């Protein structure tokens, strides 16, 4: 007879939200003779003219500032979080900024210049192969559009109301009924990702021809199970949210009306609530309004919770974006103050032979050293 028993091990450490800034290079369509509005001072500092006081500069300091850097350089800064996922640490990486600032380029990239999502999956699969890990990797794709959550894999089954966000016994937020695909090779993952991207709601606005109007989330779930010398199993499990947020547009500038206006309103709502959550956390307020929007509910654990978090704030360097850039820099600066209490999700599962004589069963000892 065999008995199994599980023990959940909890270790935690404090980790501030990592806040980075990516300044998008000038695009051919933007050539102007004016000096750039954003000035990158070094790898951690930028300055902009104070929009409220001419002749004064505002300087912002971040964990990292990128100025025309490569996709490789940006991913290098994410590698610690990706490695943590194989060691049981939940995490979120999200791109924030106005439409056209480079969020989708950073998170998804293109075939010739892949972004964080494809690089993360490649790295997880490669590491698992190199280290001979017993990794089970799963992926889900979802979008939050007009405050509704849609499954981007089982696209046919989209209902008008979308899916529910729920909380499990460990107070983790999950999307009820979302589809998952097993990721055991990169080409298959790439095909699923492309089809999810196609299913994402997009519409043309004046700002950006194919402006994405929804928050796009790639959710990766990793489980690594390792046999220990005493016959028990150690399991690390973690979730990684990779989020390409929709841009928050100024309706006057983009000329949105009708449906587009409604969309803009709800996009602004979740970004507005995100700002309120950051504010509440910074002030140490008891009530953080995570529940006021779907995006913040999903991010709950990554802002002031048990997960690691990294923000990639994206801005264009031109003066025409001055107002949005100022808002993005201020959001990013406030987010820097949030400290998470990061937990490792580890489980020890012990299987032991139990004597078959009834009433004389051996105590299942869960102590790994004992
Ligand atoms: P967003 O998702 O924030 O609306 P995009 O990522 O779509 O913005 O970027 C807008 C345009 O700028 C796209 O054509 C994209 O390819 C280009 N772009 C963005 N960031 C970079 C970058 N770092 N280097 C080169 N081109 C970029
Ligand atoms: Mg985009």
C-alpha cells in the first residue's frame, strides 16, 4: 500500500515593483526638426521640460531606461522574472503607455524582431531542456475589452458577457473556464499566439491605424516536478502574466465618437482604476480598489501582493506626445514605490510504503530531513 501526503512550503521576500522606461525611437513618419521632448540622461534617468513650468526640467529615475535599445536588451532585464517562474514565483510583466508608444512591439514584437512573449516561451523551453527539468508549461490568451474578459483561443465560444474572474482558496485570481494549450514546442506556441492575436479586437483610430483597443494577456502556467533523493517529489508551480495594455487616449485628440468613444471610456476606466490602486498602495490605504476593474483584479497579486512585477512604461520622444508622456512618467514613478511580498509556491509530495496490517499504518512523515 502507498500513501501520499503533501506539504506546502512558503518562503517569502520583499521585492519592489521593477519599473523601466522604453523610449521609442523616432519613426520615419515622425521626422521633425524639433528637439526631442524626452531626453535620456543615462541608463536610469530621463528628463522632460516641465509642462507646468516652462524653463524647468523634471528628472525621473527608473530601474532601467532604454533608448532605442534592442529587443534582446529589454528581454535581458526580464530574465530574472522568467527564471523565477521555474522556481515557483508568480509574476507579471506589463507594458503601459499611450497608443503608438511601443507596447505591442515590446511585448509581442514581430517575426523578425520578437518581443517578450515569444522570448519568454523560448527561454522556458530551452532552460527546461538544458537542465533536464520535468516542466509542464501551459498557455492561455485573453483580452479585456470593454470590461469583459474574452478567451482568444476558444474564440468561437465567446459569449456577450465574457468570462468571470474568481478567487481560489489560496486567494489567487483566476479566469473561470479559460482554455489552456500545452506548450511543448515553440512552433506550435507561435501558431497559437498568431491566432490569438488575430482574434484580438482591433479598430482604426486617427492615432494608429491598427490601434489595439483591448488589454491583451498571455498567461503562462509552469509546473516543475523534481524527484528528491528520499523518494519524495518537489513541485514548483507559478503563473506569469504578460500584458500588453491598451492605450489610454484623449478622445478630443483621436476624434473618437460613438462605439470608439465607449471603448475609450472603459479602457480609460481600467487604467484609471490602475492609477487609483497604485495611489492607494503608496498611501498605505486599507482599501485598494482592485475590484473596480477587470484589469486591476487580474493584477491584484502583482501590485502589493505575493507576485513579482515589472512595468515597461513606453513613451514616444516627440513633443506632440508631451501630455501623454508626462502622464506615463508620473504613473511609472508612483508605481516604483510599491513593494510586493513575493512568495515561492513549493510543494513536497511524499509517497511512502505503508504496512498493510490495518490499524498499524506508518505515520507519513513530511519533513524532508527527517
Ligand atoms: P502600441 O502597442 O503602444 O500602440 P506599437 O508597439 O504598435 O505601439 O508601436 C507603434 C509603431 O512603432 C509600430 O509600427 C512599431 O513597429 C513601432 N515601434 C515601436 N517601438 C519600436 C522600437 N523600439 N523600435 C522600432 N520600432 C518601434
Ligand atoms: Mg498595441
